[in-house]
């Protein structure tokens, strides 16, 4: 199923990016541009990431964000605000 119709990004692609370390909508945007045009998919991306799509989620919950290295995505694109 498509998550971002602006860029043709599917749930599977979002999960694949999460598997490689993208754990926030901004990091997903950096990986595939989803959420950077109209912004209507940002909440869907948040929901996918909140349902175990991110393998680092457990580490963040137990260690805290200061203990987990940041994901380098280069220049961070701006995410459109969800309406």
C-alpha cells in the first residue's frame, strides 16, 4: 500500500528504511523524500514507525537517545506540516 503518493513510497519501503536505521519521519524523508511535499503522509509514517517498524526502537526505550548513535543522512530535508 502506498504511504506517500507524491513520491510513490510504499509501506514496505518505509519499513526497509527503518530496518536500515531511519527511526523518525525526518530520517525517512532523508532516505526517500516521503513527507517532504504535501505532508499528508507524515502521520502514516509516524504510525508505521510506532508499530515496531524500527529495530532500534527497543534500544531507544531502554538506553535513551543519548546512548544510541545518530543516523547520518546528510542534508536533512524539510518535512511538510501535516494538516
